């Protein structure tokens, strides 16, 4: 049986945006990576924070970005 932890996760927009900025800052330091390209594309092609990957969850939970969700779980468990 697989339990989906992310289905229980709900982030406020401002909280998700702050986590997104932290993820982007971390990825900017990398020379090249899939996650860095992912962040670059997300910001480049969405133009506004309301359309970024984290805000793309169908249920409005602001959990549409795997990187934001992982950072949230990491910070929550500290």
C-alpha cells in the first residue's frame, strides 16, 4: 500500500513562494543540473509567481513543484 504524503500537504501561497525562492537560490549556485533548468524554465515561461509550478496543483494547495515540497518536508522535520 502506497501512502501519498503530498496529498495531505497544503501550503499557503506566500509560504510556497518563499520556499520557491530558496530552491531557486540553491539551484543558481549549481553549474548545471536538471533542477536548475527546471527552475529557470518555470520562471522564464510563466512570467508571474501565480503561474509557477508550485501554484499549478489542481486542488489549489500550492504543492505543484516537487522541489518546493521536498524543501518543505526537510524544513518541517528539522
